[in-house]
């Protein structure tokens, strides 16, 4: 079998971070190029990196994705390559502990 050195991963824009961290955790030597595409979760338009703060449900979706990245990285399932601010860490720790109970 051929060894893969490079990988192009295409994902919904708001999921690119988790996809990258999942692959990188399992294959740290792999050169990964990520490409995100804007997508719609409702009939109000596409969520983009520039407009995700315009609607409460879009902000909720992005915050949920951030929480998944944090919780999965704390569990060791995905790569932890970011450090939340101290204030956010306190809130995240509380959420994580509450969810495990």
C-alpha cells in the first residue's frame, strides 16, 4: 500500500476545526489541507465565517462546535491545539463537569 503524505479535507466551514483536529490526532505526520464551504442550516441563508454572529441560532451552532472541540480534546479524542482564555476555561470546565455527571 502507498503511504499517504498529503490529504485534502473538505468540510462544512463550521466543522473544519474538529475535522482537522480529529485527523491530526491520529496522523500527526500527515500534511493536511482543509477547505471549508459555507452551508445553510435554515432558510435564512448560508453561515459564513463573516456572518455567523448575525443570528442567535447560528451563534448557538458555532458555540456548540467550540464546545465539542474543547470537550473532545480534553477527553483526548482529538488534538488540543488551542487554549481558551481563562474566563472561558472556567465556564467550559463547569459545562464539562456538569455533562459528565
